[in-house]
C-alpha cells in the first residue's frame, strides 16, 4: 500500500471517528452532522473541479465540470444520514466493520445476481462474512443496538449502490461534486424535519466540517486519483484495512475498548471478504 493509498484509507476511517466523536462527545445531533458534512464536502469538491478548469483553460489537461445525477445523490444521502444516526449508539470499530462489510457484501451479491459465480473458497468466504455480520446482530454483551446496526447496514448498502452506479464514469471527481451538491438539499430537508431535535456546539460543527471537507471531500478526490493505479482486487482489498484503522483510532481518540469479540467478528467478516476477493480466478 503506497503512501497516498494509506492516507486515503485513513480518511475513510476518519469519517467514522469524526462522526463518533461529534455524536458521543459534543451536543451536535445526527441530522445536523449530515447536513454540515455534505455542505462542506460539496464546497471542497466543487472548488477542486473549478480549480481544475482554471488550469484547463491555460492548456493543462481539459476536464469536465460538475456532473452527477439524482439517483446517485440519493444513495449518497442515504449513506451519509444512516451513518450519522447509527453512530449515536455504536462504537467506531464496530460501526466501520458493519459499514465496510455491508459495502463489500452488497457489491459481491450484486455480482452474483448479474451472473457471476463463486468458486469453493469464495463461497466459504461469503458464508464466513455473513456469519460474522449475523454474530454482530445477535443479542450479546458487545452487540450494538439493533436499530443502530440496521442503520449502519443500510448505510453500507447505500454506499455499495453509490459505488456501483459510479463505475466507469469519465470524471469521478466532477460526478462526486455534483452528487454532493444534489444531496445537500436532501440533508437540509432532514434537518428541517428534525427541527425539534436540533442541537449544535462549536466543537461538533468543527468535526462535521472536517468530515465533509477533509476526510470526505479531499479523501474521495485522493481515492479517485489512486484508483486507476490499483487492480479491482487490490482496490477492494485495501478497503478492508479501514475497519482496523477505525477501531484503533476509536481506542486512541474515543477511549473505546478493542474487545475479543470485536476481534473475532472482524476476522470472520474481513477474512471472509478477503477470501471472496482473492479467491476470484477470472471475471465471468
């Protein structure tokens, strides 16, 4: 994993950490976190797009402008809002494990629905991953509240849908900027509906701005910069590091314990997905 890829994965993990910090240690509510995050991300991404165009006007690489579409924007909004509401009652590492497990599982299952086939090792891996998710959802001492877990799974599936819809786009950064712009009024409508529960303080708003501007806006821009240098398998594999990084950051910044059950469930979910990813012989 090169340095830029590692920084990108740290940004992805940072989204979970910043959301958890805001909802656990400040007064900021989930709807406000979502709105501020999407607004800040939109501002940074649109600035990047128009900054590119200024260079293009001087003859250095011509790029398209802001793109995107409403379907992808809706998937982005569902991902961001469900993530925020889930982290009100879930630890950072557990949330990231469910999130990225759901992302990869949704993409794998979509491939199966489209006619891809798994070999024996991949089948074992998929069963392992699903069993790990089931263990997280089962009642137990370390299990997150069921509603929070369902929100996180919804967030992961929405991000999987967003990723699948974005495959093959000519200008991923421009499309992402447009999708952030379109998702912003959806988030503001959510905040309006949640008006009675709105709370804010300076620290919480700072976490939301950092999540939108840095770990989302700049993070996604870096991801699309390194993605062409990665094979499809490697791109999927490096993302498996995010729950591990998030759990370590949660222990460091939010004082969350890294429990034995979290380690075992992580091995099941991430190990299972790794089997599916690395067990692929060739595209069907």
